């Protein structure tokens, strides 16, 4: 028979008791994390969201409670009443906040029993967690782990600080619709069928982009919200089909005003959540410079290993892989790994496989030990190898890792390899945060398969003022290739190699917006069908405006020092967008489909 709680009230959490509470009678409630039975003494580690307290049942002083204490097992829910006492010298536990005290229990209530859990909740630092799919199926149990609970409490502190900061900056929190019109451009929409409009569908917002711009047209001046967003795209460790972002828009901004606002926001959040003072102002790199130096538009600046152009060392060389790359407008680049001469052939082979995942044909290397060794020695000869080492800036005991090919492939493979090497060689300093701005992104990127240009960010981003004549020439003058030269008033905030925010100054002129739609291959009719309401709004006195969106989960990943987005969400989905706990997505009642005028093709 289980006990009822009655009028018993909890006096303290399981993480609250300290030496100053010695002598007090307390009531604790929580879960049995662990039980240790030593005959006349039974010890419980009692856990709640705030921590763990050791509880002792002594047969001599509390016979009835001690006898009852034989019943609970792991994850039983209990309440205890007892006296706080100091632990004996030598028996204190410095690993927990309550480690100087324990509770001598007088009464025990068993509030609920528990089945044996399908996986071990408490895992030592050197042990491996249960398979993620199993933990996601029983997410409510996985969430009992202290680390996940700490992450969610940190997320709460972060969100609370955001609201305070944005209010201090004069922004108004405004909610925008969740059921909107599908305007396909970018990731796929999640769609919702309408019962009252047969054959018509709402879409879930990928972001509140147009609505926040409409708020500026409405004269609301400074808008923000913590927006829920939905994207039907292929998932990775840092993506989920639904996520949250701090969404911000302001009228009449300068770039400097936006940079200062966002730097202040991140400085405030990092200070409030993990006690870290971020250095401001953040350094800035143009997109072109970031790609040239780091092979990535979200470079991690906590370590060096910048990419070096090795072409100057290869003049007159006829080694086919390098010669053809350079002749075709490609590149030969590499970076120096300090102490890398000690890397084994096995490690180099593994790094080559990693580079190939990003398109590299092969990974060449030079190691500078007592003698120079290289995969290129026979093909290039010692003199060329020495020139490459000199251009790369390598010293004795270093290694140079090299990739040749198209510029995009070289950047992608070396950029990814740089991070992989830093992790393997433990070159990333702990408890260090390196924020920066990446600016002046290309307006468009060319897709060879589709033989067309796409907006790199979204089609509402403004070009740099000095590039606007190129836009008109590209669209109206038929010089389409000029689209690849256009730079945007777009900017990303990057911290430790994670893109935590991105935004732009928007287009506020209807004539420029029309050119952008035309550049993207939209006819007047298509643009009108998709965005007619917005084009109309641009005709009614639209102010210059701009903003940014900061991913809540992405930022939390940096704060919590995790590479898995699921560690900072309460109920995440798998990489295939499935919810294993509630078994979603699932079938619906056939009558619902009839009401929605939908027939499912079983094939």
C-alpha cells in the first residue's frame, strides 16, 4: 500500500542543505537515486532537480522507518522527515553541494513505486550513456539526469535574461502567426491542410521574416519575440525540425547599431548564464576573408592553423593533380599542424578519409622530422617540397596537410579538416570563447544542377549600396554572371565555430525587391502570387530596416559545451525527425482525412 502525502509539506530541496542547517528538522521529497543497505543502517541518495542529499535510516533510533526503508528501490518516489546532522570527518563528499551533511530520518512515506528503468540513469564519467534512441523513447527518464536538467535550467535563465535585455533596449515583444502561407524559397515547409478551404494548406513558419518586416512598415520600430520555427530539411547534430530563435527587427538602423545591440545581448547572456565576460566589440571578417583564411564562413578562432596558399611554391611544376587544379582556376592550399610530424600513417589515412567526405580527391602531407618525409616527395622533389614548407610557415616537428582542387572543395575539405585535427590533437583551449562577425556574404550562390542562382540568405536581404548598379546590370542588362559578384548587407555572429545568429539589412524599396525576385527567376505573376501582400506593403512608406535571428538551441550548445542539439531541448526528435517517445509522426483517423478532403496514396 502506497502512502498519501496528506498535509506534509517539503521544507527544502535535495540540493539545499548545508552546515548551517545542522540541528533543523526537515522534510525532503524526491526520487531514490541509490540505496545502500548495511544491516542496522540503510543509506539513500535522495534526488530532485536541485541535487542529492544522503539520508540515513538507523534501526536504533527509528525502527519503523528503518524497516520500511527496505522496500524502496531505484526511482521510487518518497518523502522523509528527519534531522540534519554533520557527516563524520572523513565521510564527507566534496563532489556534491550537500556533502558536509546528511539527514537522520525519522519517518518515511513511499509515495510511488517504479519499474526497473530500461537504462541506467547514473553513469560515471568514464562510462558510456545508453543508446540515444532508447533514451529518446524514454525521454522523461533521460531528463532525470542532472546534466540535462542543468541544461534546461540554464536555458530558462538565458530566456529570462533575453526578455530583460530586450525590454531595456526599448523593444516590444510581438507574437506573429504560426499558420501562414507557403512561400517556397529555401528549405521545405511543413504544411497544414485546411478543413474550411478544401485543397488549401497553411504552412508552419520557417521564420517570422515577412511579419517582422511588416511590423516595421506598421511603424512599430523595435520588434522582438522568442519565435518557434519549423523547417522540413535534412537534419544534423545541430539541427531540429522545430526550434526557437530570438527574432529581432528595428527601423532606421545602422550596421554599427545592430552590431552593438547583438554584442550586448551575447555579453549579457554569457555573463548571466555561465559567468563568462565576452570581449567586445567582436572582431569582424568579411565572408571572403573567412573563406580564404579558414575555409569556413563560421570559423573557430580558438586555435590557429590558418589556410596557406601554396601556389607560389609551385611555379613551373607539372604534377598533374596540382597543375590541373591551378590551370582550371582552382587552388592548392594547406595548413600547418604544430607538432604534427609525430602523426602516424594510420592517423594521416584517417584524416584523408575525413577530407574526402567534403569532396577532396586526396590529402597530401609533409612531415618535418629529422628528415623531411612526404607523400609528394617523389612527384615534386626536395626543392619544391622545401619551398612549400617555407610558404606554409612550417618548422621542425610540424606537418603540412594539403588539398588541391576547385576553390569551393579546397575550402570545405580543409575547413572541416582543420577542426578535426584541432579536436584530435587537443589544440582547442578549454573554457575559452572566441566570438566574431562574418560580414558581406555573397547575395547569391550558383547551383550547377539547377543552372540558376539562389539567395544565399533569403530574397529580402539588401545588397551593398555600391553593388546595386551591378544588380541592375545583371537583371535588366542580361549580365547574369554579375549576380555572383554581388555582396549583401548580411552578417552572422559566430562563437567557437558555431553560427549562433544571422541577419541583414533588408530591402525597403519595391523596385529593388522586384529586381531580386527577377534575379531568382520569378516572373511578375509568380512574385505576385507568392508575395503580393508584401509587395503592396512596400508601397506605403517602408522605412529602412534590418535585424537578426539568434538560435536559442545553437547558443545553448555553446553555453552547455555540447555538440548535440538534443542535449539542450526538453523533447527533441531524432535525425529522421521522428519522436520515438510519442511515436510521431503517426496515422490519423480516416474521418479526419475525409473532413480535410485528403486521400492517402498507400503505394
